[in-house]
């Protein structure tokens, strides 16, 4: 029996993966299952009623007074999508320059890119709060240059401040995957395209951009998924108009003593984001197949 076990490639593979699978199940799958079960309960003070109910989901989608949860979910997705778009637009040129223009000491460049992210996430948010604040760097500079008479109040505590802060906080997570994809592109393909008469722009659109899509999609996922549920950044720089669904979930769990409702909101958010990501991957996969056929 032991020899049969050792001869089986599949069983040996699962044996090698067993520590990782154990960690994934115990630290990821099991908590998610508990969260799903909790979303069908109700809470009265510190007492949980374990009777199965859909009341939490009905409340989330209720339109009787105001669709607060749905509005916040849509706002969170929109703000995260804008932040992700800004990050990709900033990160791609940096990654491109690093992959195709830097010839020596690339490790030094990578370290310089990641140095700001060695600082605590909270400190970086507080730094942007100082920069965008009423008496912050931007307002003080504009006043000293006599471009404005009084501080600009719209720089802080709004969705724009949240977008700016998120764009800076997650930029490194987008630069590195794109750089890896660009670095792996066979340079002979670019030389062949040039020999066949392609301009730099056409060569980029036909070869570089499609071949770098795996890294670009990975960057999109690494940035979009966590920022949808972020509640620290909106709390510190968003104000009332910059609140996101993560702030409501945090309030339900810690302040309102309504963990089942917070669990239901979390499950709906995860499901909604998963559907968006799956739809995006289907569209990108279909487009990639069309490009390969051409």
C-alpha cells in the first residue's frame, strides 16, 4: 500500500501541497464559511439567534427608506475602479521605462520604487492628510505664491481625497507585476515587428501591450479587490461624502453590535466584486483570443 501511495503522482502532489492546503483551509476557507453562516443569524445585544433567516439580506436590499447599503457599495466600486485606473495609468509607464530603458542596476531602481512602502500604511495616509489639509502643504504653497486668498476646502474629506490617497498607497503593487510581464517579453519579437515596418506605436499596441496583459490584469486584481473594502483611508481622509462600504461593515461589527448584518454586507460585497472580476476576465480572455487569431 505504501509503495502504491509513493508511486501515484497525484497523491504525491497532494502530499506536497498538504501544508499549504491546510493553511488555506484553516485560515481562509474556514473563516469565509463561518462568515457566510453568521450572515444568516441575528443578534440581540451580545446574544446570537442561530435561527436561519434572510432578514439581513432583505435589509441590505431594502428600498423602503433609502438604499443606503447599495449606494455605498456602488460608490465603493466606483471609487476603487477610478483609483485602480489612475494607478495603472501611472504604473505602466514606470514599469515600461524600468523594463526597456534601464540597462544597469535595475535592483536599485526596484528598491527605490518600494522604499516609500516600507513606511506604515497609516503613516502614509496621515501624510496625505497633512498634504491635503486646510493648512497643509498644497494650501500653504498656493497662499505663499499668492495664487489663492484662502485655503481650498475641497481638497480633503471627499471622494477625490480618498482616490488620491489610495492611488499612492497601492502604486507599488501595480508597478512590479507589470514590470515582470514586460521584462519577460522576447525582444526579438519587437525587432521583427520593426523590420516589418511597424511604427513604435503600432509595435506597442500589437505586441507589447497584449503580451503584458497578464501582469496588467494581475495588478488590477491586486489593487481593485482590497481597495473596495478599505475603511481606514475613507475614515481618515474621506469624511462623510467619502464613506465606503467598508466603513459601514466596520461600524456594524464594532459599534452597532450587529455582526450578522456586517457579515451579510461582507458576503454581498465579495459576491458582487467576484462577479465583476469574472466578467472582466471573460471579456479580456475573449479579446486576447481574438488578438491571437489575428
